[in-house]
C-alpha cells in the first residue's frame, strides 16, 4: 500500500508524462487524434465493463465519461486533421488528450481494491494499471526514446528534433498517410490484445497477438516495398 505522499507524486508523474507523450507523438496529420481515439475506445470498454461488474444498478463511471469525452473530441476533430489538414490541435489540444486519459486512468484505479491484488487473477487485477500503458504505448515509447536520445546528446529533453517514431517511418520510405496507418495498427494490436484475456481463451489471445504483431511488423518494414525499391535502383544503375 502506497503512502499518501508517494501516491501524490506518482499521480503527478503520470499526468505530466501522459500529457507530454501525446504532445511528442503529434507530428503528422491525424496521428495523435487517431491513436488516442483507438486507445481510448479500448480503455472505455474496460472502464464500462468494470463498472457493470461492480454494480448491477448503477453504471455511471467517471473514467468512462472522461474517456467518452476524449473519444468524441478526437472523432469530431479527425475529419479536419487528416492528410492535408485544415486545422491543427497544437500543444494545447494534444496535452488535453493526455490529461483526459491520465484522469481516466486515475479514476479507474480508484475502483480497484488493493486488498485483492494477489492470487490467481493477477492480470485482471492489474489491468487498470497495464491497460493505459498499452493504450499509450506508442506515445510513451516515443517520449522515452526522445528523452534518452536528447539527454544522451547533452540537450534538453524538450529540445525539438526529427527523430521521433513517425520521422523514422518516413525515413524508411513510407508516405505520411502510411506512417499514420502503421501507428494506428500498432495501437490497435496492443490495446485490443490487452483486453482480449477478459473475453477470450488464452489460446485465442495468443493467436491474436501472433497474427497482429506479424501484420504490424510487415507493414512497418514492408519487405516487398524494399525489394521492389532495390530492383528499381539496380535497374537504374544497369540502364545508366
């Protein structure tokens, strides 16, 4: 059981990291809003399911409400922010999305009894902590890599650069639209994969993870495109 001071520090840390993680990943049209809409949908499903299992009469949930607000904002914003965007969310919009998901996470963890955090149902009991990490895995990974990269080069963690995950996808030869779709795919695989143990057998869950990760990896590195690109370069050399 955490002390009040430790819990407060961790809460502040979760909020700050979540806000900055979404801000860091907001580098392509439709990326931040789409990732948060997908991940938020998974988190909404879990928060609502948890509320229904806790009460047969009262289905109200602050976590589900906050997540629904975030999803609605993202879906309403996306048509205007996809490729050739007409409007942009900026720092205030991306940080608001991170704040809403952090608030939902804090609210849903309050529904879990710490005294039950032991025994066979280990995964289900810790899912309120694990699921937000899965939902935010792309922003969190991008944030962590950026902080390590910038501090390692002697710069501020908030010094802008062009080495984010979406920049790396562009450097692999993907278009901006394809890079966004690839990051959507990773978000779907991880967030949905973490929910499936609640509704499917372990065999089905493992099968989903294997197929999902295989598809995501193939889309990311796209060996057929590399091969065709290599052949084009070789033909250009021979023709020259």
